[in-house]
C-alpha cells in the first residue's frame, strides 16, 4: 500500500522534530535496514557517489555508528549540542522507486552553536516504505545549495 | 614578555610560541608574503588536468590560480585576472579550453597565459606592445610524482631541494599503487573553519591529540588508529627538514606484520589488489603492504594522511578552508572503493574524525585570544628526542618534535 501525501508530510515533520531535538534513538528507528543517508559534495558527487567523495554517505551500519558517536558524550563538535530548528516545505509525491514512495521537499535548517549561526538549505529526496504498520525511510538525499562551496562543520543531523 | 631579539624571535622560542602569532592580522599578512607567495606551495595534481587544454581552478593561499595543461602537455598556473582592466577570465571551476576570454571587453588568452588578441585593435596602435601582455603567472611550476607545486618567486631552491628528504614519502605513497601512480580524481570536500591556518598545520602532525579528540569514535567503532598514537606506541614522529614532518607508523605496522593492516583490513578483503601488487613488485610487495602509506605534512599546506590528502588554504588570520580528497591508486579498483568510503566516513565537514579536529582548531583559536598565560607550549619530548641513524631527529609519536620542526623552519622564512 503506497503512502499518500498527508502521511508523508506527517512522517517528514516527525523526522524533522526528532533531528532538531537530538532524539537520536527515535531518529535512528525511522530507518529501514537497507537505508542510505546521503549528503553529496560539489562537482560530480551528486550524480556519481561511487567515484566521488560526498560530505556524508552512510549505509545503515554507518548511521548506527554516527548515532552511537553522538551519544558517546565525546563527540566534541556536538558537545555542547547545537540549537537546531528547521522548516520543511514544498512536499511532493514524485513517484515510485522499487516499491518505495519517492518524496521531494525543500528544507531550511538553522543551526546555532557558539557564536555562529549556520543555515543549511537544500533539496531533500526521501524514499518511504511501510514496514508493518509504520512508515520508515530507506533513502534520504540532501542536496545542499552550498555544496560547491566550503561548508562549516556538519555534526548535526540534517 | 621580554624584548630581546627581533620581533619574531620574541614570539617563537624553542619550547613555546606566543599566542598572538595565531591572532595578529599583520603577522598573517607577512606570512602570505614570505611563505605562501615566496616558497613552494602545493597546488594540485597532474591527474586533475589529464588531457591537453584541461583546466581547473585551484589556489595558493587566498589567491585563486588556474591550473592548465597546455596543448604541448606542459602545466601552467595562471592568475584569473585580465591584463586589461582586471576582470575575471575564467568563471567555471574546471573545463577544457584552448583559450580564456574575458567577458568584459573580449580580450583572449592562450592557456599558457599568452595574449592572443583583443577586439578593435586600431585603438591600441602605438599604445600597447601586445607581446608583453600576459595573464599573471605563478613564476615557477614543478611536479614531483605528479603533485604540482607553484612558487611566486622567480628564483630560489628547486622543488626537489625544497622537499628534500620528504621526496621519499611521495615515493612510498605511489608504491601503494601496483602501477606506481596515484590520481586525485574523486572530487574535493571543502571544510571551512574559524581558525588560523597554523592550528591545522600543527594538528595534522600532532600525535598527542588523537586519543582525546577522537575518543568518541574509538569507543564506538573498531579502529587501530588510537593505539598508533598512544604513549606505548613504537611509532615515531620525525623532523624531515625544511618544515616537513612525519608520523612514521611503520614500526607499529611491522610489529603487527599483517599485509594491509595499515589500512585496517586484510589481504583476503582486497584480493585483486594484493595479486596486482605481487605481480608488480614481486617479493617487495609484502613489505610495501605491511609498511603502508606515509603520514606526512609537507610545509606549508599539504598533508598526506595515508589514503587522504588535505590542502590547507589560509583565507584570513582566523579563516581557513581545508580541501580534502582521497587517493585513487592506479590499477587498484577494489582498494580504491574502500579508500573512498573510509575517507567519506572519516574526514570532511561531517567526518567522524575531522568534525572534532575542526572543533578543536576553533576552540584553540578562541583560547589563544585570552591574554594570559600568553604562551602555547611545544616542549613535549624536548629531553627524549634523539637523532636516528639517518640523521633525522625522531621521538615518541606523541611528542612535539614535529611542532618544533615546523616553527624552526617558519623562523627561517619569517625572521629575515
């Protein structure tokens, strides 16, 4: 059973809240076992991740490592934690990928840490899947508008 | 602070450095002139412009330079500034072109910097000597093992003389490839930090910090890195001369004696690579695959960390961009896939390691702004470092021998 727009929006808002509030365990539970969490860098990174460096290209195992590192209390770049708030908008159903529902959205993530405020703006692509009765994400690609330029440290969940 | 000696002698002592050397904009300006615009600086790699007429925009400190490969195969470093009114002649980050054309008034230059022509030439008759007009160029361009360096100084030591003993590190690096070549073709991560460039330079070769800065990832993932930088490690830090420094991890890798152990894997995981290495190097292959790739900081801006390469780009006294890519070893596809994935995990803005290194540079920059105790200490290991049989000063891998080597060379450039 595919996922309709209101259900997708509800999922995206929930995921946004968990990432903003550093609720790492609940956020990690949203992923499927075959998940990919991807933030391309500049150049050919967004189209050819197998041959180009990305800012972040986590399979499910590495998502787990990322969460455990954040929870260790010694991830200095998130200790103290950033204050984060995001707007997610322009949500559209874009089709189907091997049975998963493809969702497009745009987001503006505002991060405040020390004396610096960083705006992470980008186009988001999700693939959502119903697992038992829950919606989960199997894929999330964040194409940053700033990806061709030098980026600040990215230690929050985008 | 006493006032004996020159200004720089007051700021840089054998065992300590004054905090203002990281925060004074006037010192930053002098560093650009005396270091980045006067000595050999790493710019890029020949593999970034593989074909005739390829170009890519690179940098020397805050200056943008276009690295081109001319029709005849020669490499040039040009400045992106039209000789007419100073507009840009190149807008794209990379491409392939015979000529750069300024879009302001149509002046056109060959990809070696020579002026090809300008529109409505009658107006310049008797005014300009066309042959004398060129794009600005970096005076000297030389390569070693494909790594391209530029120097704005027309005269001075050759690149090989500047690299000195560190040439051997490049030789070791390319031997990791069965074909004896590396390429930088996997794109770049660009990581901006609010810290002085020397904070990065020092941290790259500081074997004391990993156990503390990176304890979070060591505690949740299997990594051999931590042990290499412990008090009991047999690894060494080494002053290679001319400000180049090395963390020589080979003693640990030889102790473990596991081919590919340097890369945190085993020969069984990369069978095609191991077979190709044995084909190419015969018996020497085992030694190469045990010793691994070097961990070396080439003064002032190139850091080779086994499988990764960092270019430090100073922009202002408290602004630095770290450009990072991974080595792609020729004829080593199965190794390269792992090198790429390990690089994405470790370094760049979101890296398990580098995000925390960057946090430390930035905290350090804020820390040294405090008025007291004025000094930053670089004394660790001063009484236990020693000269090895080859004549290099070496010490325990956690010692600050490397930092002292950097500052000693810094003084030869700045205090003159």
